[in-house]
C-alpha cells in the first residue's frame, strides 16, 4: 500500500461513520479501497453526535437498515476489534400525557402489523421501573430494549482502523474538489492530485450535495447543526436513554455519571469554516424540559455545549443506494440527525450492493431518484 | 463607573463589552467610555485589578513593601475608570461569546447565580494569562499548589502558606513570588530553579535588546533581592512530590544526584501562557507561538482576532506583562471605536500613535526572557508514565503516550474520545498544553501540527437551573412548534 496509490476498486468520499463502515466492509469483501477525508475521520457529525444507538421511533423506511445495523452493534467488538464504548440499556420514549400515550399505542400497533416487534408499549409501572427519576405525571411510553449508546468518535475511528488493517488506504486531510467521468472510470480530483476508480461512494455528509451536484444529481440537502449539552458527574439515577415525542428531548446518563442532553434543537452551521454557532435561547428551552421532567437535575452544572454539522433531507430520510443516473456511483448521505446507529449496517449493505449488485435488505424509498427534477415540468 | 450588583441591572445592549478587569480590560473600558461609547466591563473576580493588581482596592495587605511598588500602580488604572459612565460588573462570569445574526455578538453572563444573554456591538477579550501546567509526579497531593494560587491567597486575603515551603520552577514571576512570600513571612526552605542552563545559549542573541529594556532594572533587582535572601538551588532537572495522603517532601535531581527536601507546602510555577478558552470557544483562530511555546490567539496590529468585531487585548493574546497589557487594551479600544464609526481611521491612527510607540518600548527585551525561561522538555511532557496529566479525569502521561502510539491518535480532540482528558470541569486548562506536547513527542511532529482542543461554551460551568431560567428566544419557540 504505497503513498503513491492512485486507483482502487472503490473510492469512498467522506470519513464519517458511513464512509468508514463502507470502506471496511468493502475491504472485508476483498475489494481495494481508497477513502478520502478532508479533515480527519469522525471530525464532523460522526464524532460529535449523541452516540444514541436507537431503533426506537424510526421511520419505517429505515427499519430494515436499522435492524441490520443493530445486529452488528451487538457484536461490534468482534467486527472492529474495539467495543466502541457500546452499552445496551434500552431506549425509552416517555409519554407525557394520555394523548401522547395514545399515539405511542397507535405506533406500536402499526409496527406489529408490519412485522416489526422491537418497540414495546409500557405502562406507568414499567416506566417507573425503567426510569425511576421520571416525573410522576407521565402515564407510560414505549421501550426498545436492545437499544443503547456508544462513543461516537471512538466508534468511527475503530471502523477506520479496522478498514486500514484490512488494506484500505485512508487519506485524511485530502479534499475532493470535483468528480468527473474519465472514460470507463471516475476521476476524483482532490487538493492532493487525482484518483481513479470504476466505483465511487458519496458519503460526504453535510457536503454531499456538492458531490451530487457535480454528478448532475442535485439534492435539496439542508445543512443543520443539532446541539448537545453535557453536565458534570451526577449520582447514577438512570440507565436507559430517554426521549420525548411532544417536546424535544433526548437524555442519557453515562456510566461515569455525566448526563448528555439533546433533542435536536438547532444552532447555526457555517460549513465552509467547519464552525457552528450555538443558540442559547433554544438550549434554555431544552434545559427547561429537563428541569420539568427530572427535578434531581436542577442543580447540575452544564460543562459544555456543542453542535455538529449534519445533512438533513426534506423527508428526514437518508439518500442511500445507487445513483439514478450513473453506473458505478453510490450515495450514502443525508442521515438527518439519526445516522450514527445506521453506520455499521449501512456500510455492510452498501458493500454488498457494490460487490454483488444487490442486497436482501430492503432500501425502498431511500433512493436519490425521489429528488430528481423531471426534465419537463 | 456604574457598579452592577445584580444581573437585572445589566443592559440589553452595549456598544462594547470588555471581558476581564485586569490592566488590559481596565484600560480598554476607560478609553472606550471616554470616547462616549456605552461599555460593559465584566470580570468574575469580586474586585478589579486582574492578576497583577488583584484586589488592588480591597487587599488586607497594608505594608506596601510586601507586594512591591509595581503592585500599587494598579490603583491609577481603577481611578481612571471611576469618573466614566462604564458599567462595571464584578463577580460576573462571561461563559459564552458568539456572533449573532445582526452582525454583533451575544454574550452569556452569570452573576449571583443567575444567567443572562445580552448583546454587544464589539467585544474585547481581556481575559489574561494562566499559569502553564506543570505536571510532576505527586502534583495532585494536598500541599502542592501553583505559585500563582499562593499569590492569589496573599493578595486577596493576606494569607501565606504555613510550614516549610518550597518553591519550584522557572520564569520571572517565580522570583517575584518568592520575594513577596518571603516578605510576607513565609518560611521558604528552598527555591528550586529548573531553568535549563543551555537556554542561555539560545537567549544570548536577544540579550542586546534586553539591555535596553524596561525589564532589565526591574528583573535584576528582583533576582538580586530574592537570591540574596533565599536558599536557591539551580540546575534542577527532575522533581517529584512525595507523600501518601499529603505532601511530606520533594525529591530534587540536580547534576545527576537526587535528594529529598522535607516540606509542608510545594508551590509550582513554570511561567504563564495566554488563557485562550473564551477566545477559542468563540471560534477565534489561534497558532502555536514557538518563542513563548504556547497556543496564542492570532491577532493583527490592532489586536483584532480572526473574527471581525472580537479583539483580544493583554496577556490573553500573548504574554507581554502588565504594562503592555494596558497599552494593548487602549489600542484595541480605539480600533473598536473605529469599527463602530465613532472614530475615523485617521483619528484612530493619530490617537493610537503614542500608545503604539510606548508599546514597542514596553515589549523590548521580552524575547530574551521568553527564550531564557523556556521550560525544559521534561517539564512540558512528563517522562514518568504514572504522572497524572488530566486531573479532572485522572489520565496519566503513560496512557496518553500509549493511546497516541497504539491507536494512531493524531490530536487532542481525538484523544478525548478515548481517554476523556480535557472533558472535565476545567475544560483542558490544566492538561491541554501537556496533552499536545505528549502527542507531538510520541508522533515526532510539532505542537502546531498536533493542534489544540476545540473548546466549547460554557467556558465556565453554568447550572441547568440557571440556563432553564433564561428567557426563551423567538427562534426556540418556533423550533418547538415546528
Ligand atoms: C449533535 C448531533 C447528535 C446526533 N445524535 C445522534 C444519535 O444519538 N444517534 C444517531 O443515530 N445519530 C445521531 N446524529 C446523526 C449522526 O451523527 C449522523 O447522521 C451521522 O454521523 C452521519 O454520518 P456520515 O458519515 O454520513 O457523515 P459525517 O460524519 O458528517 O461524515 C462525512 C465526512 O465527509 C467529509 N467530507 C465532506 N466533503 C468532503 C470532500 N469534498 N472531500 C473529502 N471529505 C469530505 C467530511 O469532512 C466528513 O468527515 C447526531 C448528529 C448530531 C450533529
Ligand atoms: C496567577 C498569575 C499571577 C500573576 N501575577 C503577576 C504579578 O504579580 N506581577 C506581574 O507583573 N504579572 C503577574 N502575572 C502576569 C499577568 O498576566 C500580567 O501581569 C497582567 O496581569 C496581565 O494583564 P491582563 O489585563 O492581560 O490580564 P489579567 O490581569 O489576568 O486580567 C484578566 C481578568 O479577566 C478575568 N476573566 C478571565 N476570564 C473571564 C471570564 N470568562 N469571565 C469574566 N472574567 C474573566 C480574570 O478573572 C481576570 O481578572 C500573573 C499571571 C498569573 C496567571
């Protein structure tokens, strides 16, 4: 694997968890791979997210991919030689009132009809057992027991290292400036010269629309900056991850006692400068929700708040699968603030599609064609 | 000067917000207010003065000779602010500075257990310096503290360490401090000087500049006074604090031989470096200054940072000492007034010219000091694996070296994900420089290439209740409805 290597079976653009996972799974299948990352692997969304490994409350179109991923998370150490800090204490959606609980029931019934059983309706007693600290007013909720959390940057880098150990060539600090056809191949131009391959994967996260535009497949990608806060160590009081439906909240206590507070409130992303600006007014609302629901958190010191740069599609679903226009082009981006859990599985499915032409895991509804602008209006 | 007592008295908007009431912040706030601008001067300390003039208006130390003549000069800076209309908020922590969408800035403040978001057209960060972390085996034992912390106790409360006291490290402040503590009655049993002998070789080229510098007379006087009276030991190459649950002694290596000096207090000092946390969290660009050997926010001749509208004055933008800090604050205020349209460029230049000349003079000879007192490598990157580097998360030098090597970790932000170093309440103030040094050494690259922590607000902890009580913004209400 020389520094001068300029072509491979597959070139992956982007070293988030998706790019790294796809690179690793391709390498496992014996394909030669070059992964190109403009910063370092996990520098963006994949390294700074909430680490939630969640199947709970996912859109049905994503559930097959999410199931595939969950199976891999539960044997993550065998897969990448690092436990990625993965723990599985379940995730609980707390219903704040009866109406909320009614919606939970409808959701679980709908999943059952479709043959998915990972979400389970729980009553007030079970809720209290799982989350003793929750306010007494909450009448129940939904649990997904195999869910959990992992350490994002550690997980992303574990995929990168495993890919490397299987022979993948990881180029960090190299920026793709343009992709273009070059005979039967694709030419991937970078600030460190050009690379060639017959197959390219666009896993460029919040910058993926630029690659797609080069390929004449423009997408309405919105660059967002979801925010998180973390507290100082608190006495252990909660095991599962807790999320709400009506008000926005996700809440997780780590083993060391620190509590991560999120919920999808957005700051401002300045993607060309790798920078984000927080919106403290929204974080205050976020804090107020915690103040209401978990009285024991009221005196907790907030140590840090941050945001990550993420890609969101108008329907909150990823763009996943082959290009609608070109042979040898694959898209894997737009995970709309819930793509960390999908990383291991999406990489496996993508590698399967690249290597064999298809996969048994259904990905209907995720293709880029859904955004194609028809030539005649 | 209007002293602010409760957070409710802080206005919604100021032309200029100055963070830090040391010499730089006091001069900047005075100058801006004299130009008719509305000014907020916020400082987390209960009284103005910053580090050098800490507690200048309140100190219980009355014998002037104890703290030295320089200390008492601070009174004039405060006196200059008094007749102005500037709002001065003591006990007020600024935990966030961020550009708002109107082209100005939003500041997050805490005062008396309550938080507030306010706006300012321009921001001058005058947050000063901090002591360089000095990790040696045993530095977390009770009885070991930084020399600066001992000085704070002396200035603010008139306290001196009790029992047999050892002072160790290097830098001009070490001599000053030893002298101040001795004058205040501390029982100093040894001053252990770690200045590497070969630094003289590097520094000698800068010596002519030093000869013409204002530091010279002051420095020689300090040194002579301290050396004459105190038991100095030079050429120290290794230090370890000993004791099981508290400090009982310090083991010193000089010229290859070790001895243990029994003591009750060990004061460590390895020079000062810019306190970059607020600037870094605000997104200001920084670089590694190879002469002062530290991360420094990048500023232009007017002390403007990479973010238009944020200036960084004083030791927070590179160590230059108290006199230069005040001059830099003055110049930054003139430029902020120009940005606000209060002064034309020509007016600014004219008013700044004499101050700029004085600044150049005040910085003459600095390079000599920087080169002479550059810490030895073994005190920047502790060789003993068991030395704790990150005190908040109890991470050792050995763990950092091992992780850098085994997992190919290339920078401190990645290291956090594996070892949690820098993720505690101090936000890397006590470990950042050391973590960078260890990674750089292990990988054989420069500190610049290794990078520094990306720091996040709040730069000082804010409680959940404080945050929850902030009035929600329109944007937040919309976000919930969506
Ligand atoms: C604050 C926050 C909390 C979140 N919480 C969760 C959660 O709890 N659970 C969950 O499942 N998901 C969560 N997410 C979402 C999740 O982090 C993302 O969906 C996921 O990480 C996306 O991975 P990615 O590989 O597609 O993108 P990224 O991690 O953004 O990776 C894309 C990479 O491509 C690189 N790149 C872009 N353009 C170029 C170019 N031209 N040349 C070279 N490289 C390029 C970028 O530098 C980047 O590193 C959260 C996101 C955020 C921001
Ligand atoms: C511990 C220590 C002791 C020192 N003692 C001396 C000495 O005795 N003599 C000497 O010549 N030099 C001393 N120095 C060097 C000192 O840096 C300069 O002499 C001088 O004080 C620098 O002035 P300044 O205005 O830049 O910053 P400072 O004088 O340090 O003032 C900065 C002020 O900003 C405040 N501040 C910082 N962050 C925030 C925030 N987020 N919110 C609100 N307020 C904030 C601090 O509390 C402080 O009052 C000392 C430095 C240190 C670190």
